[in-house]
C-alpha cells in the first residue's frame, strides 16, 4: 500500500501531470493528441512520459478505440489518499480552517 501511495504522491507532485488530470476531469476519454494541446511546451514524447507515470500510479486508465488510445481519469487513488490522510488529521477542523482562510482572502468556495 505504501508503494502505491508513493507512486500517487510522485505523480501528483508535478504540475504538468496535474494539468493532464485536470484536463481529463473536464473531458474524460481524450486522445494523446488532445492532451498534447494541454501542454504545448512539451513534445509528444514528453506528454507520453507524463501519461505513463500517471498510468503507473493508477490515476489514469487507457482503452484502445480503433487506431487511437483514449485516456480516462481514475480518481480512486486520490480519494484513497484523501481518506487516509485528510480524515486522519480531523477533516472537520481542516475544512473549517480552509473555509476561514478562503473567506479572509476573499476567494470563493470551490
């Protein structure tokens, strides 16, 4: 279990990989070409490497659709991390503190 969580934390540590996950959250089942548009500063190979890390961590799954491969978000590992760590540190207290912080900073609730 620790190795699985380490892989998830490692995958989430990179902003490019988080951007790919956000893109899949917005529109699930995207091709490599569509995901390359999310990270225009990277080569196709660079995006493929990031997708490989996400897939290895279990954060995305892929399915062949004809000649292309579609990528889908798997949020279960993120939920498991949240259940394991956020609940451990008193979710209600943390939620109240983050709500207060957003209010003081004038940010809307998300």
